C-alpha cells in the first residue's frame, strides 16, 4: 500500500472486481436488455408466401414439373396485410467521488488519467462510427460530414475571437498564463521568437479539433432529432415524460447559456431587484453551480435514453406502414431486410446517443479537478502557485541525471499547463460540444419535418 499508493491499489481492486462482475452485471446490458425495450421481428418467408398465395416446391421434381429448374425470387404486394411481432431485446440482440473522501495529499489524482482515457475512447468511438459513412457506397453521407466539418471550422475560428466579456470561456486568460510561464523557458534557449507562433498553433489546433467534433456530432444530432420527435409522439399521454424529453433536448442550449457572461454570471452575481442590484452568488459559487448543472444535465439525458432507443426501434413498424402505402410488388427478402436492419443498427444508435454525453461528463470532471474548482458553493480554495521546477531545493549528489531530467520536464510541464490554461481548453471543449449538438439537432428537426418527406 505504501509503495503503490492508496489510489492505485483501490483502482486495481476496482478493475479486478469489475472484470469478475462483467459477465453477471453489465451497465450496457442493463440499459438495453432489461426488458423495457422491444424490437420488431420480420415476417417469415412462409408467412409471406401464404400472403402471396404461393407454396414452396417440395423437391426438384416439383420444380421441373412447374416448368422451371430454379426457384424464382418471391415477390409479394407492398400492401400485404402482414403483422410485425414484437419481442424484448436480449443480450444476443444487443451484443453487448473517491479523491474527495480519502484526500491523499501527496499522490497524483489518478482519476484524471481515467477521465483522459475515457475521453480518448470517446474520440475513438466517434472515429469508428464516422468511418462507416466514409466507407459507404453512397457518397451523400460523406458529403454531409465534410460540409459540416468546414462549417464548424469557420464557426470555431469565430468563437475564439469573441471577447471574454461576452463569452467567458477563459481562453485569453489561459493563453496569457501559459505564455507568461513559457516565455522564460524559451528565452533560456534563445527561442523567444516562437512565442506568438505557439499561441497561433494552439488556436489553430482548437479550430481543427472543433471542426472534427462538428463532423463527428453531425449524424448523432440528426439521429437525436428523429428519435426526439418519435419519442414525443409515443408519449402523448405522459406529460411528465414529454417535459423531460424537451428539457433533455434543450440541455445543450442551457450549457451555452452557462458561459454567456451577460445572461449568466452577471445576472446571478448582480441580479436587479427593484432599483438596486442584489448579489445572489459569488464568482466561486457560480463556478461550482455551473459544474453541478452540467452533471445534472448529463444525468437527465442518460435518464431518457430508453425512450429515445425505443423510438428508434419503432422505425421498423413505420417503414412497413410506409411500404403499404406504395403500389406494386416487392421481394420478400427486401421486406425482411428493412425490418431487421433497424435493430441490427441499434448498437450504433446507442453509441451516437451516449458518446457525446460521456465526453461532456468527463470533460466536466476534468474541468473541476484540473481547473482548481470545488463542488461546494462556499469560497473557493486559492490556486497553488505554479512551479517552474520539480522542487525548490538543490539536487542531491547521488541523484542521477535521468531523475534530474525528469524533474525538469515535470516542472516545465507544470509551468506551461497552468490551471487557467486548462480551464480555457476544457471549457471550450464542453461549450463547443454542446454547440455542435444543438446546431446539428436543430438542423435535424428542420430536415425531418420539412425535407425528409419531400
């Protein structure tokens, strides 16, 4: 325990426990396969043959007797009165606050590593799902991704020039804090001319990252708009659920409002009450409240996951009903394919819905830890001074050069990655993820309501 540290020991024990419990207790299996979601089963070929008035030839002699050696493709009327049976989702179908309590002061918060790892896996999931659209034969989805990526690139560059008095993302104070600590290091090497270039590279990197996130969140936003409309239709007799669905859909708008200084911090900090301003929250209390609101909005969206997924599964029935309104005949295998394709794509839809939520939640946790914020609404603790070296005292004669080099690198990184700089980067990621979700979902509402049927 003394050698490994409290956090690493608890992490190893937790990982072992999760590995042992995974076959018996899985969050994904509970979310998708607990019996509350049901899918539609495609009609069997025998049922479609009965509706078409045809029987399957029993053997080769019957086929030769009917005048053909090979069985023809079965075609049935599009308006055939077959019924879709339902069945609950099974695992075969779906595939399936520690640091505050113990407070180990001398240990590095290992939870930061797990949050960073979760964010990296979220980006990997985005890449995997987006690659499906680029590998498809139809180039329309690829063109949509590229168009939105270019659009979000322009918007990301425009957002970075908005003054802090309007949009308090903290990019300007963060870059100023970073350059203030980086300047002495560059002057020691004679590279002080690179300081403006470093700021430009950071801003261009944020723009490119914003463009990629915009492309990743385009189709999840379009899918969210579709499932939101269908979920509202399915819950017409449940007003409370409709209220939660509307609130969840508008949650990105609330996140954007949290960083709009004139209508968030200024309003709560100096609320006009009569003719005199009334102080509701201090700056530190508002920062803590903003973190709690972000966590609450993520939990709200998680709470309405099942209504959205069930609305997607009901697309199979909607496609069959649309098929019945068409004239002509259709192959039996095409009917089965249209029904099966819906629930086979359910895992991708689940990732499109949950991955932005997981990304936002982990960025929020990192913002609290690395940004020096607190969960309490009281006065915030002062930020620890940034050290440009690993420690103040001189190195001992027995310490080798490798340890001294590691100490210098650690001190340099600690001086560059200041809490103010990390606040700006993480606040930008959270705010930008919400902006991309809001724009793509609003476009999806317009598309499904006015363009999809035309």
